[in-house]
C-alpha cells in the first residue's frame, strides 16, 4: 500500500516532531518535543523505565496521537491524512514490541506472514495464513535464512527459544517491506551475548536495506557501540541528543540518577 501522492511530500526526513507531547489524563508521558530523524538514520533511545521512550515510539508509528504539536512521517502530517493515507503511512513502519507480539500456536512462517496484514487488509491477511502464495513463502524462507533460523520455517513458534523468537519478529518486520523499523527494548529478555547479536543483526539489515532504525535500549554499551546517535530521555523530556563520542560517563550518570518521585514512577 502506498501513500497517495497528494497526501505526502518528498522529504529526506523519516520522522519530524514539532512540539509534540502526549498526556494521559493528568500524567505527562512525553513533554513537548521537537526532533527530526532522517531517512536511513540509526537512533537509540536510552533512559530509565517510564522516561517516555515507548510513548515516543508510539508517536513515531502513529499508534497514538499527539496531545499537542504535530507529527510528520515521511513528510506527511498524520493529523491531516485521510484514513486511507494513515493506513498507508502505518504500513511503512514495522514495529517490534518489547514482548514481540508473536502468536505462539502459529507456525513460524505464519507469524512472519502477519507482517503484511496492515497492507493486505484483514481478510487478505487472514487468507495468507492458510493459503500463502509460493513466492511469498519462498521470500519468508529467504528472510529466515538471513536471520539465521531458516530450518524453523514450519516449526511451532511456541517451541522456539527466546532468541529464535526474536529473530522471527525481525523477519516479520522485514516481510512488511517497511521504510523504518521501530524496536522497543527488543533484547530485554535474553542474555548479553544474544542481545548483542540481535542488535548487530538489526543494524546490519537496516544498513543493507536503507531503513531507518529507532530502538529503545537499557543496555548503554550496545547503544554506544552500534548507534551513531543517542537520544536520552528522562521524565518525558529529552536530556541529550548527541553522538556517543560527545557523551561522557557523567551524562549517563545524570540520566539515571533518579529522585524518589521518579523511582516510584519507575515502578
């Protein structure tokens, strides 16, 4: 599904937030924020739990609307899009949620095939879960080979290890044919070696395909090693937006030095 030409402009930017905020009743999840992420950029969001990282990702993939300000995706102000245009914009963004969002009882190829439900429509997507064209199945097999689990094509997803399930989620994101991938703490449930391997894989795939990659991470070492741009969030506000070389230990200590109220909010 493509965005109607009348509803989107040619822009080098993948995302643009201008004074964008998000409130839930009296709670400010994200204070007014202005930032631009260029096409093909790799950006890591770092900061304590409850700092606004997930809310920021939700604004970027248009699953929540801003309480104030504007959000542009590929040059399109999402508040001005028609329902068709909004669906098209959302289909260009693949999201890997923290808990992956896989269906355990489905086979691996079926979970990967769900990546195109947004572009195919509900009925077409459900049909693909049972009568997937051979060309699409071959494409899924190729993607599973690229992420290192091609032999799991017909396996039940529930029988896979945590690391293998993460790779299924990556393959599903790629099958969507997105322009950007947003990943919310995708390595929080695996050991450090597997976490490093998955982050490295996602960065490689983004570079190969020219995709924008925005990932929230608690692991600062992974963020500093693999991402040329780090955005630090605390209390719903951006504390820094710099390269790893521009940041010192004091910047990270300040980011995570929570007061009593923040620790209670952190849960």
